[in-house]
C-alpha cells in the first residue's frame, strides 16, 4: 500500500507538470485611466474568467492553450474583445473600456429651458404643480411666472420673458404653432390661457436658445405635448362659485383607442357681487367652453391624436374718461374661438421616426368702443371722435409640420423637417361717421430645419442645427443657426452653453405698413449650471440677448394708432437667474425659490431713445410652498411673488419728435396667495367617486398693486392701472368617477 500511494503521488505530480495551468491577469480601466470595478473578464467559449476588484485588477488560471478571445463586459461600458495567446508563461492583458452612451446616464442639453414630462429626468413643473400653485388659478402661464425669466406683468396677458414683449413668446402644442393661446385682450386686464394644464403630459418652457425646430419667437418658446391614452374610462363633474363643468373620457376595452367630451360654463356675476370690482362692468364676463378628443394607437409605437376646442365669451366695461371729465370710455368685446389639432407619430424601423401635425384656428373678435356721458349715452366730441368705433376682427390660421428623426450611433440623433404656417387676418372698421374701411393681411410662412444631437460621451453632448424661413408677406428669407453644448461636471451636475439667432415677423397690429419692413432679430448667448437629484434641483443661468431691426412706429392720422415706419429699433437684455427646488430638507414640504435680475434697454415703437421698457422689472422673485397633511387629507399651498418697480412713461409727439411728458417708476409689487385642497374621499379603496374641495385666495392681504399709468390724450391727466379687485376668492368642488386623481396630488407634494 505504501508503494502504491507513492506511485499515485508521483503520477499526479507528473500530470501537473505536463498540464501546468497558465495565469491570465491585468487591469481594466476606462479612457480616463480610472479602474472599472466589477468588470467581468472571460475566455470566450470557456468557463474560465474572473471579476475585476475595486482597483480594476483581475487574474485567473486556465488549462487552455492556444489562441483565444478575451471578452470584457461591464455595466455602462461597451464590450471589449481582445485576442490573446495562452502558453506556459503568464499572460498580462490590460484592457481599456469605452463608456456606453445611454439615455439614463447621458448629459441633458438644458441651457435656457425648463423641461417637465414623463421622458425627462429634469422635471420642473408638472400638471399637478400648475393646478396647485397658489395664485396661478390653474393657468399654465400663471404657474410659469413663478420660474426665473418670466416677468410679473398683471395688466396684459402673455409671458414676458427676459426683456421681451408677450408677442415675442410663442406657444406650440404637439409641435404646431398655437394662435390665440390666450383669451382676447381687454384693456388693462390680463386674460388667462384657454387650455387646461391636464391636457398636457410634457412641458418645455424655453427662456432662450430653443431648438431649430421652432421659430418666429424672439424671446421664448412654450412647447406643450398633449397626453396619450387615458388610464381608464372616467367621468368628472365640477361646480364652483364661478362655473359648472362636466366631462367624460372613454377608453376602449382593448386599450388601443379613446374618445372624450367636456363642457363648462363660467359666469363671474356672483364673484363680482361679493368682491368689489374697480371697472364698471356693463356685461359680466361669461364663457362657454367645450372640447372633444380621440386617440387611436396605430401600432405598438404609433398613435393618432385629435383635440378640438370651442369657446364663446363676452365682456363689457366702462371707466371714467381721462380726456373729458364727467364722461366715460366704454369697451365691449365678444369672442368666438375654434381650435383643432391632429397629430401622428410612428417609429418606422431602422432608427427612423416620424412626427407630423396639423392645426387650424378660427378666431373672431367683435369690439365696440364708445365715449359716454353721465347718462351712459354715446357722445361725439371734436378731437376725440376716434373713441367711437366698431371693429370686426376675423382670423383664420392653418399650420402643418413634418419632422423625421434618424437614430445614429448610440443615442445620437439627426432630425429634419418642414413647416408651413398660413394666416389670414381681416379688420373691418366702422368709424363714428359711419364710414367703413377694411384691410386684410395674408401671410404664408414656410420653413425648413435640421439639427442633430451628438453624444460624444455620456459627459459631453452637442445640439447643432439651423432654420430657414421665407415670408410671402415680407418677401424675405432668413437663416438662423443654433448650437448648444452640455458637459457633465459630476454625477448629478452639469454645465451648458447655448447660442442662437432668432427672427420674427412684425406684429399684425402694425400692418399694413407704409414702409418696407423686414424680420426683427435677436441673438442669444446663455451659460447654465445645474445640479439635480431626485428631490433637489439647483439651476443658475446667465444670459445676454441682443436685439436688432425692431419696429419703430408713428401715429396714424386715421385712427390714432401706432403704425410701423421702419426697422431701425435695437436693444439688449442681460441678467442672471437662480432656481432652487427642495422636497428633501423639510418633511412633507415641497418648495421652490426663484430669482431673476434683468438689465434691459431697447429703442422700439415710439421710444425716443433706448430705455428700460415698462414691462420689465430689474428684480423678480417667487417663493412657492406646498404641504400635504395626510392625516387631514388636505393640501396647503402658498406663494409669494415680488417684483421691483417698473418704469412708466408718457411719450408724446411735439410736432417734430417724440419726448416724455411724464416718467417715473411704480412701487414694488407684492402678492401673497393661498389655497387649500381637501380630499374627503381619500383612502376609501372601495369608492369609485373621488372628490376635491378647493379654496383659493389671490393677494390674501389685499396689498395695493400698481402696474403703470393711463394718460389723457394731451398728457395732462393720468390714472393708475390696477387689478380689477385687490383680492379674488375661488371656491369649488370637483368630482371624478372612475379614476382617483388624489394620489397624483399627494405624490407631487411629498
């Protein structure tokens, strides 16, 4: 036995020498020389291999001999295959890995844009945020005014961004331009947007430097994406001190199509009875609104969406006349608006994607202006005849758009397309004499655009593109280049820069013009830093914007209105902005703080030289707080907005030139608003009905606010432009059957 044992040991020793194992070792690093811990290294078609340690080192032994392929894989990196030859000596193979570019890890190009949606990781304001922001009154643009870049202008509707007029901000739904996004203007009373925030699943509020896919906006683009199929069939009903509403959404059993209808009626009579209004209303505002939609999934990746909207409203007001004491200036307007939007998107295969859209708008304003005596009878006074008029303003607008995307290597994309916008605006004037005259403005704007998103690494990306536009009205064309760069400075932080040129047609209110006009132009330069985690967002941005070819005006002798005489205007705007949102520091409290500093001057319209425009404040700030108390089933929302005083001017023509008859600065703007949302049906799992009670108070402390001043024709008298009421109160009850919306409200406030 002893001899047999020795023979076995000798045999095994000889076998080990004959079949000696080879050692394969090395280090795995990325392109920056940093170790790739956890990388898997294996010999292809064998079971031999190892895992890299924290220093990136690996080693393993193998009985294999000959030529093999060493395969290295790691999460977030491209696989590497290395050819090696295994013999009796150790093999050392160091491996360099390239980072895999992915949507989850790649830097986002965000300079100049606040983005929110189910595809974005940088969510700023969702639909629930809009609905629950105190003082916003569930208006998309009302909530956006709490973000940096937007001005607190209360006497006119629209978004005034970074020293630009409201007309310099354009709105797009599913890619196509929206005409008449706001209700029609009433002198010195801002109007809200027409569309519910719950229509949209994605929002991009670009305060500058936006994509080449969009144009005709010198300052800003608000880009909205409508929802797809609803979660399930549901009905809703609402009643408040101002309105009643009802709607139904039906989802097909196969969940591949849906349709919906809704209607609402609003009348401010009760609110005006309870809260004193500063204008004298001859017609209490009332609104009839209806919409319809259908959505059809054409494939697993394709969908057709239609949305139709109808609105009719009337309002009439009287104010003491500054031109003739004891008289009144009367204004009334009736509006009908119809909007249709049809869009289609589909993945075509091989990395190709198609997005198309059509929209049509018909808008009709009927406006009456009168000078009334103390008995409210129409009067005509020499020199003020222009105060008595009647004007009918019908307009129709058609927009079409096609965008094609091609996926390149990794997540890089090139997109290109074309856009066509047709507008036909008419104006039929009837003067105090009964004389009538009309004008018609027809524009056919065509555009071609292309841009590419290039991801060099997960840390470095570039968006570059350009836009070509041709105006049949101006008989001119333009080319607008745009470029953005983004670099990831840390795991949750990044820096971005953007440059772009933007063009815009003269506003229709200045047309037709006695002179040949061209596009107005703005050049944007933006630098941004942001750090974003799951519950905290920090953004800092600086910008410079240069204006060229702005419209200069003179007074028409026919209707006392400003008419465009040339494009000799110019200006600039520069500033810095801060945004901080925090859902982490304080338990169950979500808050954000925004601040903007704006230094802007421009020489346009009838300005005698470059001055700060009356719609721009140097300092604006907002604090928004939201807390949901689960035990009480109640959400509490508060907002405070501040703006430093804005300049005001009365500019008159002295026969040879324009000059100031009065100028100054309004007092600072302060507004504290508060709202409460009570959810009595919360946690009743068997209930199919879900109810929300809403109470909101705007300007809860009744702080006096002055937006500017109106002046008499000769400039000797003036009156402050103030809100219609110091405080506004809303109380409503909303019920849905089928879908519980309460958890959405909670999850967005925790």
